[in-house]
C-alpha cells in the first residue's frame, strides 16, 4: 500500500503474447495481462489467485524477467526493471528468486540435487567448492533436509523433499523476493502444510517477501497478507486476506469462493443447490 | 527396466503427440523453409524425369552408337557417351527410375519388417524386448554393405534381390525407432484408457500407438530413401547390384572409373545425379522433422479463447429420450446417502494385496489386505496421499497393474463375480461394460490422433454391437449427457480443441459409453480449475443419481471428499486405516492420521494461524514398520502400537482407538 516502502511495485503492467506470423506486418498478438498493478512490501506475502489463463503465472514471469513486458512498469527496490536493458544484472537475479510447481521438472535428473544449490552459489561468486558445499548443507538443514540428501539424485527423493531442495536453492542466495508459482500445488496434504509453514518460518527469519501465485484459495488464504484476484489478465479485486475471504466485492471473487470445496460436508446440499442456481441464472 | 512402482502424475504430452491434428500447421511451417521447398521441387523433377524417361531421353538407354563411343559432350550427345557409344544423358535419366524404384522398394521392405518388429518389442516389453533389443544391437553391428553382399550372394543379382538386401540393412533402424516411440506411448494414460475401454491389444497397437509413429516414420523414410540410393549405387558400382543392361548411376560410375584416366568427364553426370538426389532427400527429411516437431504457437491463443468463452452454465442438460430408454434404472430416487444399504455390493474388494516384484528378487507389498465395498448408487471416497496405494488399488480392481506389479492375493467381485482371475479377454469385456474409469489428465486420457467421435463410438461398436450410425447417434447423446454443447459438431473435433474441463467431460462420456455399473474416478478433477472442478463434480453427482451408478472417487483432496462422497476410506501406506460415513468421519475422526489430515487441510472457509503438520513422511513401500504404519508419525504412539500388525477393528486400524477417541477428535478441530 505504502508505495514509498514497497519492495516490488508493479504498475499498469501489460503483457502481449506473440501469436506468430513470419513478417512484422502480419504479426498478431493477444493481451494476457492488462493494466495490472500491485505492490509488495518487505516481509510481506502477496497472494495472486486466478484460474488457468488468468495471467497469474505471466505476472510472476514478468517479475522474473522471463516474459517480455509490453507496457507499464515493474520497480524493484525503486529501480525500474526496464532500465536493465536486455541483460538482467546478477544482483537482481540474486535478489529475486523463484520456486516453481513441479520440483522434479525443475531439477536436472542427471545431477545430484546438492549441485543445484552449489551451482547457484558458484554463479553468484561464492568461491571454493568446500565453502559452497558447506553453505548448501546449511541451506538443506534450514529447509528440513539432511546433509546426506545433497548426494541424492532427484529420482531418489519424494516430491516434498524435491520442493525443499528447490526452496533451498532459492533461499541460499538470501533473496529479498521469492516468486512462488504454484509452489505447493503438486504436494500431498501433509507435505503441503509442512512447506507452507516452512515458507512462513523462513520469512520470519529472513524477512523475505513472497509473490505467492496459486489457484488453491485455501492455500493462499493461509499464507498471504494481501491478495489480488486475477481474471483474464485483469486484476478484478485486491484486498487484505481477511477482506477477500469475508467480504468479497467482485462477483468473480464470490464465484471462485463458491466453487472451492468446503472443509467439511455439513451444508453441502445447500451449497450444491446454490451452485446449480447460480449456473442456471448465468445461462 | 526397473519395476517402477510409483504412481506419478501422467507425463506431459510429448511434441509428437498432436501430430496428426497439426499436419496442416506442419505444412504451413514447411512452406516457410526455402531449402526444403527447393529439395521437394528437385525431387519432384527427378521423379517426373524418371516417369517420363522414354519421352525425355533422346535415345534408348541401351542404344549403342560405336561411331561415337567415348565421345565427350557433343551437340548430339550433350553429356557424351560411354565405351559402347550409349548416350550418357539418356542413361542418367533412365537410371533415376532404377534409383527411385530401388530406394522406394527397399524403404518399404524395411518398414514392413522393422515397424511390426518394433511395435512388438515396445508393446510387449519384458523378455521380448530384452532379447529383441539385443538382437537388434547385434544386427546393427553388422556393416550394412556386408549384409547386402550376403543376400546378393545367396539370392543372386536382380532388382528384387537388391530391394530386399537394402531393406534388410535399414529395417533395424525402423525397428529401433518404432520400439522407442512405442515404449513412451505405451505408458501414457490414454493408451491405458484405451485398454480400460476394453480394446483388444491389436487395436491398441494399431489405432492408438501406430499413428504416433507417422511423423518419425515419414522423416526417417525420407532420409533412408537417400541412403538407399547411396547403397544401391555402391553395390552397382562394385558390380554387385544390377546387371549391365539395367542403367544405374552406380553402374555408370563403375564404368567411368575404368576410364578415369582418359575420360574423367564420364564420372560427372552420374555423380552429380547421386549427390543431388541424396542431398534432396536428406534436406527434405530435416525439413519435415523441423516442421513436425515445431512448437505449436496457437496453444496460448486457444487457451485464451476457451477462457473467454463462458463455461456452460447449469449442470446437466435433460437426457434425451434414448438415454432414458437405455437406462431403465435412471431417475430412480437415491436412498438416503448416509445409510449403508444391504443390497449386494456393486464392487467388492476382498483382502486385496498388491505386490511388486523387484529385480533383486524380493517381493514388496504396495497394498495390504484391503477390504472395501461400494454399493450401487454410492459415492465412495478413497482418500490418500501419494504412496498410500490408492491408485494401485484402483488399477488392481481394473486389472491394469503395470508390469512388475501383480495382485498378490484377494478377489475383486463385480456384482458377486470374481474378476481377479479372469483372462485378458474377459477382463476387456468387463472393463468395457461394467467398469468405467476416468483418469487425472483429461488430455492425456484421450488419444490425440483420433476425433472425439471416433473414440466415443469405438467402445459402443465393440461392446454394444452398434452400427456405425447408431454409435454416432449415441456418442452425440453421451456428449450431451455430460454437458458438451453442440455435440454433433464436436464429435468431429480432436481432443486438443477441447478445454481441460470439456476434455474431462469427454473422458467421462467415454467411460459412460459401456453403461458401467461402477465408475472409478482417479483424481479426475485434480488438474482442473476450481470452477471447472465444481462443475465436473456436480456432473458426477448428477450422473450417479440418474444412472444409479457406483462411483469410486480416488482423491487426495479432502474438499472433494467433503463435497461429494457418501462414505470414505482413508488409506495410508498401503492400508485402509479408517472407513466411515463422510459426516461422522469429518466430525469425529477416529484414526490419528485422519485427524491429522483434517487438521493440515488449508481450506478457503477456515482461518487458522498456523497449519498443524504431520512430521516426517509416508514410509515407502518396502520400508513399512511391522506394526502400525503410522506409528512413526503419530503423537499417540505407545509401545503396543509397534508390536505387531494392527487389524482393522470396527472400521478403524488403531489399537488405541477406543481410549483416545476424544483426543483424536480434538486434533482434527484444533
């Protein structure tokens, strides 16, 4: 809210995707994000919810400079990312890290998982393999893995463990913002709650901010301070977690909340009748 | 090779998969590759020249003119003549015929031998594959020309022998490639789904797997056409190919070699012809490869479009008269969901044990002593995390266990009939008629190379003996039943033209085609958006009510269970730890694991500061403790918990269930 203190400030962000067309005059584009704006304060978790195609991942990719921005601005710590030019400075790469949905796919199956962490350290100028391994081991312990896990291959680990490796890789560089794109969606319930709590603990320890992108409203509710609701590339509603869940203003937010399964069976007949009525009314 | 026992999410689609549907796109990409277009033009010209040789060539290929023997280029013989005075230009043109015939024939022979061999090895797997692949390795190690020599030595010279010889040289490559593609495709859920729908192996191989090969085969074929010409030329050059009388570029080169010193120009025309033709085939192969494996730029646009299109609102369209007729059970009011009805179970699992045979010789249990019943019209939730064995249990019930995993003991009763001991053929019939299944990834469930209408009609024709017209009619009704708009038009579309939710509706329609008594939904809505998920879940509930089907809802999502299930069985590390009516299980869980799961569930309608977690992780198959499987993570553990196997007593597998009932309930509602 307080723009002077914002760590990340996204303003009027617009992203077009190229649909191909060989020549410049035949090129067609589609707008996947339109005028999206939000801020994230240091130590804050900003939840971004929406369904597939809503542009929530694109927002994360734009912040990570993995997607080309068509319009608007993204400022990190006061610096407009557009001033970087084509090359992203190493310092930004260190400050802004990412954890993605599929940990198995984001780790090379042929490398021992410890290498994912030591490689990141080497890239960021930490000298000495011994030092790097030591820091990797510390990072592993920080995320609840053991030193012995450093020498495992991805295939030998569970999904939850692999996601811990991914988090260790992201946090070992002491970033200030981590983009978590569906970071717990692929995990089992008991593992999921462990990882959610781990992320919260690490935030308490290091003051890192999260841009937490997820489709699961329950997960977002539990981790976010503030939430933005994206629909077809437009931020339709923004508010504190409490506001979004107790007094949603936009009809789409209300529809999303109505569609998410409840935590217990009580009242489900009424919920079903209500859903059918809403769909019938919309038809 | 290793017996993989993990049940993962379906692998993402390989770029090969939507080929057939994107041929038009491939063609468009091809047109933007100038080199490929040039190669194609060159090959067409060569083919035309070969076909019209008698019209184009100034002389007959064997017409001799001793007065002009060994002449260089002249007005009469623009490319000169050979030692018998035969016109080189004419011979080059006629040789194109030979080259294309031999190349085409040999590639055809290679495919006819190699493709079935590769399909057999890849699809059968196991010992077939191990022996066969080693055989391929050995065959591959033999130098190709040597194989050619041997075949020609045995069968003598001649066009047909040459074709067979070259075909044999190349068939190993086709077999190898076919095997690789088959291996990857065989494991995909849509092939499994095809098997679930009861298709015989022959059809699975030829209709599901083979179309995926079309792209790679075309590419390889083009490249090998070029290679075949090289081999043919080499053999003819050595005098082992065709007789003197048959003009061939290789033979012409051989002759030119004899006169290398005095008439070096003679080697040029056939040499250039070989180089140009082979090069054109290779460039064409490369171009085709690029065009077929190219990224599909329209995916994003399609997603955007389907998101923009308002989802079909309202649950289920009214069933057409025919649907109601074919389901005499339909419209029967559902009895109160909570009561366990006394009528015979639609599906009953008795003491089912599933084991994996590890390569080391040990046998590892994956599912232990599961007893479970599902009544007609009931929705049973099978709740568990990954590694709980819930999907393996479903596969066991379906007779679809992967290689290396088998039913250790127990029986699967469908309306009282044990199907565990059924033959493959009987099982197919059962799966087609009595058991339907929907898997997680809708796109992977459907074959990418066939229209939705065809995939719907196939089981109808196979199991219900419908005619083509009837099947199409019924397919449209089924699509209508599951809420797909404009079903007749959409029958002609391919799966990629459907959004995720719509594709899952199609998968459900296919599962319903055989009018099954039991529908197994294995994480069927886990990959969908929440609004789509709620629509598909409401659809399943509606179908259950209208068709009085039993539904087994396999899921890790407590919310899905809460919204849809009548009864729940909670699985942990291969065992059922608790079963109960859904409300009492959520209100008063009796097993500590159930309670911990309920507590760890982050829900949109509940606000807690910090999620309670379950320390540690699910023990892997083979590392189960002798006593209670949950003991290592349980806050209520006592020495007696680890003493020995814990039986399921009064629907809960916990030795302390009675004494800790209150505390366990409190954990869930902390």
